[in-house]
C-alpha cells in the first residue's frame, strides 16, 4: 500500500509551493497524493491561472469556503476538512505556510490523530498581531514533521522545544519553483511592453499585508513613497488592497499615480521581478523571489521572517511610518552596489524532492 499524503492548499502562495511538492510526491514510488483546495482564494487570477500554468493536478476536493472573517473562514474550513479527512483516511496531512487554510488543515488532522507535516515550518516574525504568526506557531506545534527552509527557521523550532528528530531542514520550496519555472518565464516581455516598462527601469510593488492595507496612514505613506520614487512603478493589486482603494477615494487618488494592474500569473510575475530595478513588497514569497533573481528588495514591514536576506543586505526593512524614511530605503537599494550573495541560503533547489523522500521513508 502506498503512503497516502493529503495536501491542503487554499491561497496563492500555496499553489506555487504545492506545484513543486505535488510534482515530487507524484514522481516518487510508494507515495500517493490527494489534493484539497479549501477555496480561500477563488478568483481565476489568484487560483485557476496557477493550476493551469504550473500544471498542478486538479484538486480532488474543492471545499469552496471563500472569504470571511478569520473565525468564520477557519471554522468552515475545519468542518469541511474534517469530513474529507474522515473519508480519505490519509497517512499524512501536508500543510503549507501560514494562512488560515494551513491552520485549519493542521488542527482538523491533529484532532483526528492524523499526523501533520508542515512545509515552511519554523518561520517567525515574533509579532503576534499578524494572523500569519498565530497560524504558523500553532501549526508548528500541532505538526509531527517540520520541513524548514532555513537555518534560522530550524533554530526557532529548537528554541521552542520541538524535538530535533521532527525537524528536517530541506531548503525553500519556493526556490525550487523559481528554478523549475524560471525558463518558461524567460522572454515573456508582453506585459512589460503593454505597460511601457523598460528592463531595469521600473519598480515592481506588491502590497496586501493586513497591517498595511487596513491602516490608512500606513497605506498612504507607502503609496506616496512609491509615487515619489522617481521611477515607473507597476503594482499588481491584490483584491484585499483593491477593496480598500475602492472604498477610500483619497487612497485611490494616491494609487492612481502608479501603474495599477490586475494580479498576474506566476510566469508573468517572475518576468516582472527579473527585469525590475527594485522590488518593493510586504509579501513573504516576493522578498525571496527578488533575491532568487538578484534584484534588491525593500520590504514594507516592521520585521521579516526571512532575516538572512536583511543580514546579507539584499533586503531592507522599511517600516511605513513616514514617507521620507521609506524613500531613503528605496534610494539606498537603487543606488548602493549590490551585496555579495550566498547560494546556500535556501538549499540547492531540491527541497520538494527531500520532502517526498522523508515522507516515503516514514
Ligand atoms: C491570505 C493570507 C496571507 C497570504 C495571502 C496571500 C490568511 C490569514 N492570510 O491573505 O497570509 O499572504 O493570502 O495572497 O490566511 N478576495 C477576493 N478574491 C479572492 C480571495 C480574496 O476578492 O479570490 C478578497 C476578499 O475581499 C477577502 C480579501 O480579499 O475578504 C482577503 O482575503 P483572505 O483570503 O482573507 O486574506 P488575504 O489578504 O488574501
Ligand atoms: N504572485 C503572483 N502574481 C501576483 C503577485 C504574487 O504570481 O500578482 C506570486 C509571487 O510570485 C509568489 C506568490 O505569489 O510566488 C506570493 O504570494 P503572496 O504575495 O500573495 O503571499 P505571501 O507570500 O506574502 O504569503
């Protein structure tokens, strides 16, 4: 009997991670995967485009949960994931990252005594005001197998008393994805051309973190700084941010000075990242993708889980307190020489294969 792994995904970054892990699980003899989509993200440009472009298998179960408050969403997911777990009786539940879909999957499985494996374990911001921090801490402590991306993440878990036998430092699956799909993104110039963007001549921005979108003062600082940066700025708008701009004319007026576009697929995103002079973001994944392409990054947050990039100098933290300080970070990132890099930070691009090998050996 193959070892049955039930993977639970629901939000955009989880589709990118599952694309490479699912591929590795299905390629390894002795493993069988069932894929569950909670439906946390449901717009075509946040979900369907990733399944199509990245060749992710169609989900075996689509729970259609949709949006809601944290409690509503997580509660509905718990009910529906539990039913699927009872029907499928997997050997492992595999969850990714730090969204509400991650926590619901881990909690539902742990209560049914189904072992939980967590991809991207051990990341910490040490900021409990972030919903993601609650999700990742609780998931790590419900998990039986913890797949960490970095030295820092492994160390965080050891400090929290997680047994080292449960921790497998495999590298970052997002690095695997950037390597696997990078060639397909090469030469994708249509989006740049459509918006008059010259390679090396624009800033790519993404903003969706609740601490920024739900605080008008912070969002105003960020949009003003981007508009004053002295370069073209392209901003694929996350629906959370779009909703705030639609409801707030003053912020919309600031944002309209930028090139606002719909969320793009992963291949277009890789192409936009690769040719940017600077990446400006509050995304977890995009911070690293900038480094994978050796493009400097400014992160619009008070802290980051990916501390190694700040230590190396490829990423700068710019807490959005005032326009001048955010602009100073952007100018430094644009003007100062690029720092040295370190090829070993995120593993060698075999994180997914390592995850499959560990699960197959269980
Ligand atoms: C979620 C994750 C966040 C992750 C992000 C990736 C949680 C708590 N947050 O944030 O960690 O970085 O995904 O993108 O799990 N919406 C749509 N269409 C969709 C999905 C959402 O319009 O397909 C709108 C809805 O108005 C919704 C809002 O976006 O209320 C926020 O969606 P939600 O899934 O709650 O959180 P994200 O901000 O996407
Ligand atoms: N991404 C994308 N299109 C976009 C914005 C992001 O394909 O318009 C990709 C990005 O390249 C990365 C992932 O989505 O692989 C990151 O997701 P997001 O920023 O939504 O979430 P986070 O990483 O912050 O949890």
